[in-house]
């Protein structure tokens, strides 16, 4: 990233029953890339969340696309910590994660993700989706 600030930090609100789709996440990052392009001082994107923990993709393979984006397009993830807030969010909507946590087989853990400006813009300009599918609305 060549520095710590300024960066975009994104938050995902509780989805009120809606699953997190690859298409919606892709469109969100595409919009962010457009804003990034107009703001040359911004170094890229930073966020932290429980759903970038590789264990989550093993439990729910439908969420695997979240990490594939970063690993395939120049981003970086790394482990942070377990916090009460992270546990609350990770268990909120999934009875499977709740059960595995209760059985001591899953401990929600926060992971950081970094996506440097050049890598993010290259991804957006290539017009590809996160993984193999083109994004709806891609140029
Ligand atoms: C992040 C989040 C949006 C992901 O939701 P998701 O795409 O539905 O994925 P989840 O793994 O959380 O799935 C939750 C449940 O919905 C089910 N589900 C997901 N998509 C489904 C669909 N299309 N049809 C039926 N059920 C579905 C899953 O099977 C899962 O249930 P289970 O684990 O008991 O089997 C959601 O977990 C959430 O809102 N969390 C709280 C907010 C949060 O964590 N914000 C981020 C803070 S860093």
C-alpha cells in the first residue's frame, strides 16, 4: 500500500435476511474503484471482518469468493484476533456456525484485508468478476 493513510474503510451492515452475493459485493467494489480513481491520494482499501477467516469458507463454501478476490487480484489478508463483537457478528445469522462454536469446533476470528490502489484499479479496469464470472454491469 506504500503507507497507512488515507485509505477507504468499508463496513457491511447486517443484511436483514439477504444473503451476501458475489454480484452485490463486486458492484460495491466497482463503485469504490471509480471513487478511488478520482482521488489519487487514497492508497487503497482496508477492512477487517470475520468472514475473511479461511475457516468461514470451509463452513460455508458459498462465501469462498470473498477471499478468492483478494488472493487472485493482488490483495492481502491476515489474521487479527477474536473479539466479542466478532463472535456476535459471525454467529448472528448462521445456525451452523452457532453449533460449531458451541461444540468448540469454530472460533470466530477477525481478519484484515488490504487492497492496494493499483491492484484494485487493475481489477476494476479489467472488467472481470471476482472469480470466473463477469460482473453484472461490467463494462
Ligand atoms: C455477512 C452476512 C451478510 C453473510 O450472510 P450470508 O451470505 O447469508 O452467509 P452466512 O454464512 O452468514 O449465511 C447465514 C445463513 O443463511 C443461509 N442462507 C444463505 N443464503 C441462503 C439462500 N439463498 N437461501 C437459503 N438460505 C440461505 C445459510 O445457509 C446460513 O445458514 P446456516 O449456516 O444455518 O446453514 C451475514 O452473516 C450477516 O449479516 N452478518 C451480520 C453482519 C456482519 O457480520 N457484518 C460484518 C461485520 S465485519
